């Protein structure tokens, strides 16, 4: 069996580790602002869950968030998007304005890690790209 055949068994991102300069502040942000469930806590780290996504918050003396275009996208149902986005925007700095034509909010956590709140899942992202029809776009079904 080749590796390509095994790839079908990978289903989702299980856990993402983020460093944080102030663990209690980060835990409070993820719990109170994003609604994460606290799963475990140690003196220098904590694990929270946002639905099926686990986040490992690891204390570090210096945190340097990614400055490239990388960010984590969180899914929100359309029916609750406005309420959720307004709640997050009240306490979080926005790092980019949305111009995608879909409901989105780009925001930062307390250490500057980039997030995007959006309605729609992977299939809707591909469908949106297909509508734009950029040159040389190839869609695989």
C-alpha cells in the first residue's frame, strides 16, 4: 500500500499548539470569548476544545505569532454568526477587514495569533473560488 492510499484515513486536525505569554489570560480568552471547554490544566499549559479542535496552550517567556498569511479558521453556523462575531469583536482586535463576500471576522487572540471566524465549510470555500473563476484555477471533485 502506498502512502497515497493511507491518506484517506486522515480526517481532521486533532490538536494545535499555541504558545502564550500569560496562561490564565489565554485560558480566559478561549473559554469566555470563544466558548472553549477547559479539558486539562498544568502549571505551564492547558488544553481547551473548540468543538472537535483541541488547542494546547503552552506558556512561553516570549511569544512570536506568525507574521505570514497563516491563520486558523473557525467554523460558525450562519444562524449564530452575527451574535458570535459581535461577541468576539467586542473583546478582540481585528487584523484584517473582510472583503470575501461571505460572513467572516478576522481576529487575534491575546498573543496575536490570527484567527478567522467564518460560515461555511471546506466545500463552500471551493465553491466560492469556483465562482470567482481566477485564471488557471483547477477544481478537483
